[in-house]
C-alpha cells in the first residue's frame, strides 16, 4: 500500500523531522515499500491471541519513596546547547 | 428552568505528596532553584530508565478506596507521545487503557441541598511535566524541569455535573478528601491541585450530548465557578443564534472573566499511546488492598455525620468543621473540655476570623484547643459574658496568657451578684426619669438604652441576662 | 612482539587474565600492545569512534598495582572495548550519530560499571550503525566499518565495530547490543562468538534505548569460554532497570564442561530454504554432524510463524524506537540546529540534521504504525504475531534443548551492496530476530568458511538457558578450530 506525500508530510510533522524536498520522493518510496512489507502481517491468524508487550511475565517492581539522587546541575548543564541562569532555553513559545 | 441543560465533567490533576518522584529518586519539594531537582531521568537523558515509586501506588489506591472505586488488579503504564519543551522525553508516562482506579463515586449536595451521586470514571497515575516560563525580556522561553516526574493522579469525573455550583461542590469535596487522606496538600497556588472542565449544553430532555469545550487554567474554586458559568452562557448564546459550538480548548482569563479559545500551538495531536516497554504491569492483590484499607483515616462524610450525632451540632457547622482534618481535630480537642455548640461557634467565628486576619492555618493557631476550651469554660460558668469573652480572646491571641489569667489581671469578672446589679439598675433608672417614664408608657425598645447604660456603668461586666431581668423588674413598677 | 600463537593479541580473555595474574606480563604491557595494534589497524577498519588511550594506561597502571597488592578482581588488567551505545562517564558516547557526536555521558552504564569493577581496562568505544539501526555498520555518522576478513565487505551490524575489533585481534573482547541480531550477525560475518542473553538477564541501565522490549546487552569474544566469563560479570539484578530480573546468576564457566550426550537439538525446517547461501548451509550441516558425533540427537522442529518474524520486528522495533528517539530534540544535550526560527524549526531541523536516513526512516515508520487509525492494524497486530512466535518457540522447546541453524543467510556482503532497498537489508536478520521477539538467549559461533569468509552457527535456548547454549558452543570449540582462525594480515 503506497503512502501519499501528504501522509508522509503529516507523519514527519508528528515526528518533528524536517525532510528536504529533494529527498521526499525517496522517503515516500522507501516508506511505502516498508509498509507493503509489513502488510504481510494482516493475514496472520491472531483471533483470540493476546498481544505480547513484553518477553517477561513479571509484575513491576516498586521502589521505596526516598530521595536517592544528588543532582549536580552545573555539571550536567556544562554540556547543554543553550542554558541561562540554570534554565534551558528554547525559542520563545507563543500562546 | 432554562431550556438548556449544562453537562459538565471535571478532570483534576493532583500532585501526590511523595518525597521523591514517581519514576526517579529526585526530590519533589516545591520552590527549588531551576533544574536542581531534575535528575538525569527527569531530563530525559539517554539510557536512564524509570522505576516506580511504591508510595505513589499506595496513594492512588487509597484514593480509590475512599471513593469506593475498583482498584485494578493489573494496570499498565502507557506513553503519551507529543513534543513540548517541558516534556523532556517527548512522551509522558501515563496510563491509558488500564488505569489503576476506575468506577468510583462521590456524594455532593446539589443546588436544592439534596444528595447527588457523582461518578468518577477513572483515576490514573502519570508524571508531571516541567515548567515553561514565557514572560521575559528576550526571545527565549525558559525551561525548568524540577517539576518533571512529580507523581500526578489524574481524576476524571463522569459528566454528571449539571451546574457550576455542583462542579465546585465536587471539586471541594475531592480537595477535602485528598487532604484527609494525606495524599496531596491540595495547594492550588503552587499548582499541586489543578482542574480542567469539560463543558457542553443540550436541550433539556435530550439524551445526546452537545459539543464540549475544554476549559483550562482554572486554579481556584472561584475561577472554576466563574469560568463554567461564562462558558455555559457563551454556548447558549452561540446555539440560540443558530451557530454551532466548536470543539476546542479555551483558557479562562480571570481579569476579563471570560474564556478564550487557545491559540493553537500546532495541529491536533495524535498521542500514539502504547504500553511503555520500560515498565512492567503493576499487580495489586487483595492482601495489599486489605492492609491499605486499615490505614485509611475517618473520612470527611463519616466524620461529619459523627459530629452531628455525637456532639449535637448543626449539620452546616459540622460540614465546615470537617472540611479539613486539622480543623476537625482542633474541634474535637476543644470539645473534650467544653460545650460542643459553643466550641463550634467560636471556632467557626472568632478563631476563624483571627486566623484569616493573620494569614495562618489552624495548626498555626495562636490559641491551642485546650486554651480555647479554658475560655469557653469561663463563659459557660458565667465568669464572663460572651461579649467580654471576645476581648479576652483577642488578649489570648496576643499572647497575654490564659483566659483565667487575663480575666483576673484585667478584673473582667462578670458581675452576677443580684444586689450589686440592682444597685446599678436603680441608679440608672433614677438618673434617667424621662426614659423610664416613656418605657413604662409602652416604649419597650428603650430597654436596650437602659441595658446599654448599665453595661457602661459596669464597664460591660454585668451579666446581661441578670441585667435584663432586673431592669424589667424595676421598670415595671 | 612475538608473532606466534602465544602472542598477546591472539589470546583469549581467560588466557590474558591468567597471564597478568601469574605475572607473565603486566597489564601496562598488554594495554600498550593493543593500543599499538589499534593505532596500526584502525584507520583501515574504522572500528573505533573513540580510543581512550590515556585513561586505559592509567587503568592498566592501577591494575598492575592491584595485582601486586594481591587483592585483584577477576579480570584485572584485561582490556575491553564498549560499543558506543553504552554510556561511559566522562567519555564521548555518540551511538554512531551526529546527534550525539559531542555528547559526553555523565554516568556509566551498569555493564560498563560491572566490567570496570571486575578490573577490565577500557580501550575505547566502538563504531556502530547509528543508534543500533542497521545490519552492516554503514549507517554510522563516523563512516562504515570494514570486515578484517575482506576490507571491501561489511562486518555486519549494528555492533560492527565491536566485531571487527575482536576479529582483527585489536582487543580480546567487546560489549555489544542485540535488538534483532546486532551482536550475532556481525559475529557470524567476522568469525567471532556473539552472545545475546535472555531479555532481562543483563541491565539496560546506561544502554541507549533503541527498541526497549527487544534490546539486550551482550558480548563479542573469540571463545564461548570468554563469553561465559564476561556474562557472569555483567548479568544480574539491577534496581535501576525495571525490566532486569532478579534471577540468580550461575557460574557459567563451571557449567561449560557438560557433555553433549543427552542434548536434543532442534533443526528448523523453514531455515533451509532458497534464501540460505548453499555454502553456509553446508557448513551448518557439517557442524551439526560434529555435534551428533558427540552424542547429540537431531530432530526437526516447526516454527510455523517464522516468516512473519521480520515484518513483526519491523513494526515493533520502529514503533518503540520512534518514541525512544523523541528525547533527542536539541534542547538539553546533543546536536542543535543553528539559528532556529522558532520551536518547531528547532525540533525539525535538529532532528532532521542530527539523525541519518535509516534512523529517520525508522522513526517515520514507527510513528506511522502507532498513529490513529493504524495502531490496531499494525502495532497491536504485530504484538499478537509476536505472541504466536513466542508460542512457536515454547512448543519447540518442549521437545528440544536448543535450536540450531545458520546465523545469517549469507557470508559478509560487499559494502554498499544492500543499501538501496531497506527490505533487502532487513532480511539479513531472518534467523536472529525470533530470539529477540521471544526474549530468548542465543549465540553465534564460527563454524567454517564459505570461500574465504566466515560462517556462523546459531544456537537458541529457552529463557535463562544461557548456560546450555554456552556449554554446547564450548564443547563444539573443544573439537574444532574455527574460532582460532585469524584474518590475513591481522595475525
């Protein structure tokens, strides 16, 4: 099943990935091939089969409610792309 | 009765009062320097994994028990995927198909004072996002991730509410309940208790729901009521003008008292929920629930009913006294040594006023329960009048000592001795022959004048009941 | 430097640990020797992204001191390298990506920590397919890795750098990660041993996530014995990873000696079809004969849903990956686009420029299969098929102890040969993917050559049967020499 350019544009926006116009056709083509490939799954007999989210059949372990982290903000932020006064900076978000 | 019926559902996001975050061991305390409480997990660093806080689970279950809900024996965490700078991983760990709590209920009083059951669809655990600070001098938005990872319980009501007042009543009840349970401090200013409202209207009698809008930024009971009322009126106007209500998110503007469509940040989000593969399903068994049930405190409704039954105070007073556990406890300590109705009056009246005036919580009260009881005992045994007691109260509040000490120090003992009062009464009547004549001629209202005079001469210390009795007696003849 | 069989660079971990312990040579000597080999060979192989020479020599010096004091840990002074997907404190951790080309990790992964505590000396971080997405090590921002056996060919992926470094005798062992075959397939293509433990056996703390329910940390070595030694160190409960199980860790080395007499080996009917290179097929059959000669029994097993394992994987893995990759946004660490116009531009360009084509493709695929209207048909469906595959294995293991077959459908392919069509590349993983979907332990070991190129034998066991598959591999290596073969020019 081929994906349309619009579909790919929408998905790229959801995923926050900028695609160059020059690579667009190639991306649409390759994605369509992948989707075609995985479409094989549709024929599988899965009535009454439970989805397997995990190889483990175990419940979640709970940890005690204690503070265990010693946070050295300045060391962590030494490598950050844009910080000021301890804040991370992004272009101004309106609304 | 309006032709339109409002249909309202509330979504409350409440921070759970754990010491550490829901998935990491970073602290949750409010007010720290930016990003000093954001661990590598909270910052979304690669390779770090979430591990679930046991206390968050216990708190969620306690809430479930308190609202008679079903607690899932198996619940699952899911990822809600979207991009925003205060959401460091690009997804929020929440619960989707299998929440930890579902199908609960809460009783409120509707506008006519009748009990009404409000359904609670679900309550689920999730992590809070950080904070974006837009206001500023430059072209940047600043991001503080201290709050990221704080445990939240999202409580969703059924759309059973039919007015803004009911919505507020429901919200207040939840607010009281969670503070009773000790699972949240309910601090709306600090953002630990946040409310969104889903509002729609439909022609009365119609089953189908109208299009709803979501109201955000409602951070006080007052705003919730105003915003919902504004929105109901707005939707009514739209529909009566022949238009249609647009499904959208609207922000409440407290200054203008109106709701406004949010400037849409980006196109409608597709959250692509799927079970979080870094977390396993949470299993809760009957033994766990049973032991948790044993730790629940007496809940507000039960306490209110008990106060009425045990202490004989009015329902309305009991309602207010039990709004917070601290107040209820204060009341019970006071009542150990004083009359309950008197205690209720004083706590709801003078004590409340003093606390408000000084911006204090009841557990910071400058008068302790047993001290108040001492004052009330002096009123009850007629040592002082109710009026004088107010002065004594203020003196106690100012730290001058106990009720008895102040009464002695200031010589405030009430004059109850009949002969002493008679003497003053006779003197007053003699000094005011004109008014006495008018009174005897039928001007009953003048009794107040004479009472006032007697009180003045005795500097308020004469027992008012005795004064009244003796005055009437003396003026009769 | 002696060029005979006892040369330091051809020895195994076990032999090197003993050599240091017994004072035959010092840790410093050994580290210097290998750093010299890396200097000599890495330009051609491009197996390393970062060489931590200074830190390694300091650690070796410390190891020499520890040895003298008599309180040395088991791997004291033994050099190791880490796939650049593992976080290493104070050292660049790039995941083979421009997105993290400048990322210095503030902490150590559990795997790194445990090996450090065991005395291992880290020589550097190895090259890999970008964010572990690939089967040829051609998607790395830092350029492809070449196969020591034939420099025009791929070493496989995504742990291509680790495999090439071990095969080229630059290091005795390397860590790797395996999500669809990324340890085993490169091991097969480079004539080394590649072990993927049971899901949950080894902590994923500090292992940058690609597909969380499939990823597992493992090792690439030149012997099953070495793999057993290293597994014992890295395996076990870690409270920092909810998916890491509290399951006792046996002494995997002690259990290697069990004879093969009562072993039941399953052969999958569907494996030996026209997709498998005939030379590879022949080598596999010969290796099965070796095992049978030792008393093992062979029988056919059926994995009816095997053909669906690749499409299943290529729904589940991209889905999880699309979400795991969202944290890379240019805000708190990593690559940030220049002069973004607004927030949307910051995100779209940082990610569009920071990620390579294969990573972008998988994120898009994953976003698609999770999106509204498609979730049921793709993601949910794939998780159900995954259950079927899991059941297939469970049924098979009722009758057999291990399942044996080829690791890869062909020997090492030429660089650039498969990069045009993603599906062709994906089909490389057809034999290995099932073990990831079911969370089973699996190992690849050298079992001969197709021409001049190594062929790998693949063994899969039931959950927590690492001991058994290591044992079978070890017994095979007592009878054969394939694991000692060294690529020309690297002796």
